[in-house]
């Protein structure tokens, strides 16, 4: 059952405001508020005839449009849904701004077609009359053939409008996409990710792109076992996109089976806040807001794939992995994208997790997977050794590395253990963020930099014990991706060499590149929730 609670016309924004309630035998299920926008090109149905003066005539009790089935109404949960077979979709949209499920909140209303079809003439008449009265009009407002003309007439007082260009030209107003993790997962492949990252890193070396290191702000909370952390990283290129990635976390640590892990959450455990704002460098338009969860895992996995592509032996086929979470999964995508992997050896502290990971890898790639009972077992015969954990301390053991292996490390303070580093023959660090313009002395190779409130108070995770983020770890053995691709430096020269690869402090160069690709793919696939770009704009100079 659907009930229109309230309706009105907004003089300032020239929009119809609608508030609905929906319910069932089980009670209230949804409240939705929103407005009609983009009104100038859609034709309304003719205004219904005047009410009969004969009091004995029975007046219809319901708008006929509300009787139409849901499919005809054209509403679809989940964003930019396709139009129905029975209804022409005009440019006007109902844009909910309150209530509903995650998918429904920013999607067209199920009632859109019904209200458009039957109710618009009534609102036209009220709006026309109201504006005529406000201007002390002496003649009746004539009937108008469309809501667009009525709306333009209502603006004849010269009031400013961000949509004025559309009123004059009929072009659709710009829309910004809200892209969630489900949409990212549907469109982004590991090949897309690796290609975007490689291009970005090489453009950075050419001076066609720019980024800065990650910056964290840490503040103690009222709980001495936790601290707040705000992290950002940003970058862009002359290719068209800029992006900033933002994280808002509560950080703490816990110990399990002797392993200390960094944990985080937003509002409550199990929920996280990570967003990417993508903009155009040509007109500064906000193009998309993207959940960073799946994209974050893909961009880190993509780095591992780039390292294996350029530094692992060509015949590498056995992978030893510490960890069985999301990072292990995306690294398997990248490893199999660049090498013919035939076997995986995996260990993680929780038996159920490592066994579930093994089943998934067998089913996905059709390869052999050995579930190890101890971490030492993953090194035997491994051509690629990967520490892919959320550990707050190093997890790899350099004493167990076999000749010819390539090392990938995520977590564990960001670098392998000292014994592993001592055994590395060639070290590929993709690049470093450039120094600020005019301040070359401020160039940093730190993975991140941080500012803290109460700097002497204990912090957790990346801020534990006041540690400094690592930079170039083995400078005498280091080569860059740009030099390697250009032939200015040699990578692996022997099958027995132990190699190690890492990204460097180029996080900002990752997010604009991969987020830009996600935006293009989502638009092409019709995915994401559209909201008016003008919601992000203002007429006060900042």
C-alpha cells in the first residue's frame, strides 16, 4: 500500500516535493522523500476535467495511475535501471533523499511513472497559481502545455538557477555517479587494474601525472585501547582524471595464536568507511563517489601482479601464501593473470579460513592447493612467496626462502623481515612520489606520513610505538619500473636470484587511474546510482 503523505512546490528551487509512505500488514516498511527535477521536456497527461457540480456524482477516489502494475510504473531498485517495455522514460526522475534500503535510497521511485502520468497537471495548476499570486499578477495564469514551460515561466523573475542552461537548451543536467562495491566487482577485471596501474606509474615518471604520499591524522579516543585515524591519498594526470581516497577508521589491535593484527572499523566492527571522489581535470566536475572496498583490494593485488610480471621467473608456477583473506584472493587473480600458476600452498592461523580459501581457489582456477598446518610449509618449492596478512608485525621468514623465489609482502609493517631483505638480489620499487613544487628538499620516500594529537600517547596499527613508515629499503639494489620498462635497468638476470617488489609511496597514483576506469566501465554498463551534480555545487566562491 502506497500513500502520498505530502506534496508541495518549492519556490526557491522550483521543484515539486513529494513524501510517500509504504507499508504492509507487518507495519511501516519505508518512508521516501524526494523531488521531481528536469521538468521541461516531459509532457504531462491532459489536466483532468473539472469536478462535476452535481453533488450526486461520485468522484473517483484514487488516481488511476496508482492502479498500474509496478513494472509499468518504471521504478527499479538498484540505481540506473533500464526503462520498462510499457512506459517511455523521459528525462525527469524522482530522486529519493530519505529512507529506503541501500539500493533504493538513491534510485528512481517505484511510483515515478504513476505520479508523472496522473498527478502532474494538478501540481502545475497549483504552482502556476502560487507564482502568479506571489507576483501580484492581475491576469489569470494561462494553462501551459508542459511542466518545463511552466517552470521556465516561474523563473522569469531572474532568480539564479544552477539548471538554467538545461532549461534553455533541453540538455540533460550533469549527473554524478554513486558506485558501490557490488558495481565495482561486476565491471573491474584484474587485467584492467594492472593496465591502469602500469600506465599511471609510467606517466608519473614522465611528469604527466602527479601524486603525494598517504597522509594520516591520528587522535586518541576515550578508549585507551583505540585511536581514530583519518587517511587520505590523492593524484591525477593529464589524461583527464583526479581522485582522492579518504578513510575514516577506529584502529585497535588484537592477538590471536601469538599473532598481533591491526583491526579497524567505522561506527561498529564489521563496517568500514572508505570513499573515492573522482573529478574531471577539464571542468573540475565531480564525476563519481566510489566505495573503496573492492577497488582497494584490486589495486593492491594488481601491484603484486606487476612485480611478478617483471621480476619472477618466467616458469614460476608454485605460490606459497601466508594469509587467506581478501588480499590473498586478489593476489591470486593477479598472479594467474601474469604466470601459469599450477599449485598454491597456503597457511593462515584459522584452520577453517585456510580450508575455505583452498576450496575457493580449487574451484576458481582448477589448480592444486595444499592447506598447510604450519607457516614453514608454504616455502618449500615456492617460486613466489607472498605474505598477505593484516599482521602488525613482519610474518615472512627469510631463513626459509628458496633460491629463485620472488617476494611479495602486504601487511607486517609493510616490509618483509630483515633476513628476507638481506637475501634479496634485485629490488624493484615502482617509484616515489615527487617533491612539492619548488621544495625539492621535502622529497619523501616514506610509505606514509602522519600527524598526531597527544603524540606521546600510544597509538595502534601503523602508528604503534611512534614508528616511522619505511621508504626505500635496499637502495643499493633498487631499480624503478620506468627504468626497467625503458631498458635502462636490468631485472632478474638469473633463475637463482631472489627478487622483491613493492609499489613505493604512489598510492595517490593508483586511485585516480583505477577509479577512472571503474567510472567508464560502470557508465557503459548502466551501473551506479545517479544524483544531480548540482548537489555538489554552490554559487558562493570558495
